[in-house]
C-alpha cells in the first residue's frame, strides 16, 4: 500500500489524516479508524510514560532519556535561570527509514 503525502491537505501528517487513510485504504468505518489510531498512540504513550523504549521495526526507536538539572539563562534578560531535571523522548530513525528518506530527497 503506497501512501503519498501529496494526498494530504497540509504538509503535516495528523491523526485525523491517518484515520482517513485507514478508512480509504483498508475499509474500516471512520469511527473504527479513529479508535485504532487513538489506541496505537495511547499504547505508545503508555510505554514511554512508564519508562519503556518503543521500537518499531523499519521505522525507528523512541527512547526516554533523563536529563539532569543544569544552569541556563533567560535569553531576553540574560538572567541565570536553573533548568530542572526532566525526562525527554528521543527518536532515532532506523537505517531503512533513513534510506527511504534519502531516496525520496534524491528523486525530487
């Protein structure tokens, strides 16, 4: 199944657009398609919140990183501001995804 971005109304791929693609290409009704997309993102979010990595073969890995507190500054005033410790999500694309992106860039 080939899904092109040119079929999207905006350059961003949204949850609604994903649900519409499921409706158009797989034949789910609109409610089922929306529920399936929401369930997928709920599962991914739940694993990330609990500190687990999410690995999607052929796409990439979402990982949680803990960042320690550090000194920062307010860019407007230059005043020093402490930046608190926090957890962040990082994404690393798979080699297969990187190849596909590069092939798409080279053929444009």
